[in-house]
C-alpha cells in the first residue's frame, strides 16, 4: 500500500482487499486472502536466500 491509498477507514480498506482478491482470481484463477498493511509494515528479509538442490530422480 502506498501512503496515498492507505487510510484509517476500515470500510475502504476492506473494499480494496476484495477488489484485489477479485482481480487475482480473474487473472490467475487463484483465490487468495489479501490483507493490506500500512506502508513499511512488512519487515524485510535480512538473511541470505537458501538454495535448494532437488536430488530426486524422475
């Protein structure tokens, strides 16, 4: 969310969440629960990405 879109009105945020959920379902055929958070509300990953090697034989 950007500062311009973020507001304290729960009704507006819930409408935006439903709108995003509908667009995801329409475009990707995936139903996902969307939860909007305030800007900078999600902590950045500080660790290094772990590489996974798939050793299965098909």
